[in-house]
C-alpha cells in the first residue's frame, strides 16, 4: 500500500470530504493518477492540471508513497 496526500481546489474541494480532511489516501502499489481519480470519484476530464510534489504531470504518472498531489479543475471567470 502507498499513501498520498491530496489537495483539491475549486469545485473539486466541495466534492471530497476525505481528501479535504487532510488524511492520506491509501492506494495499491503501482497506482497512477488515473487510479487516484477513480478512487476519489473524480472524472479525469474534471481535472485540468495535476501537480505531484509541485511538478505538473500527466494522468498516467505512477505515484509513490508520500507523494503530494494537487488537483485543479477548469477555471471559470467572468
């Protein structure tokens, strides 16, 4: 098992109580960002920018124990 720390922004924050609580999310070894999104119930198209340890990455990126993942939705403005 690996444990990652999640920070959600914008409307994504409102969707996830567990991730917003600051508790690490447990995932099987070999998990990717796609696995994390599935676990959180967040469709991949609802995330436009993903940072792992402060670096922008693609959805297929493998996660490691202790990673910090930031998920950003599309920005709306007006």
